[in-house]
């Protein structure tokens, strides 16, 4: 089994408004059940974490590192959460990600395979 990172994004453009409080409440229980199902299958490596909307971006500019506020200074998406799962391969990990119930409220789930560092 490989480890895969599931990153949950939210589109911040006005074309995709934030879910309403009612939609968030409606999505919470299915989301918790989805994560519990992944854990019950012993596929959950690291539990979901929520991330703040702030953050910092560090870039090398001209002659030194520059720190910018915000996770995406010019981006249109924000990371809402991430966690690690176990899966046989990309196809298996994608099937797990497709089960994320908050996709129907505009969330985007990105799947990335962990590659060992030499």
C-alpha cells in the first residue's frame, strides 16, 4: 500500500460562493462518516486537519527570502483540509477521494502520492 495525500480545496471566486451554514451542517455528518469509513478500513494514516485561511508564502526574490501573507497571494483557491490515506494505487486513492461528500458543495479534492525522499 502507498500513502496518498488528500488535499481539500475551496474555490474562492464569486462563481463558486462558500457553502451556506445550512449546507455545511448538512455535509458535516456524511463527511465524518466518510472519514470514519476510511479509518475503519485501516486506510487512514493521519486524520483530517482544518487549516486557517491566513498563512505565509516564502519565495526567494532578488537576493533573499521574502515572506508574503496569505497561502496564495494571487490564487483563487484555499486549502481547507488535508490528510493521509493508504491505497493500492492512484486509481484506488481516487475512488476514496470521489466518496468525499463535500464535493457536491463545491470542494475540490486533490490526490497526491507520497514519494519517499532519498
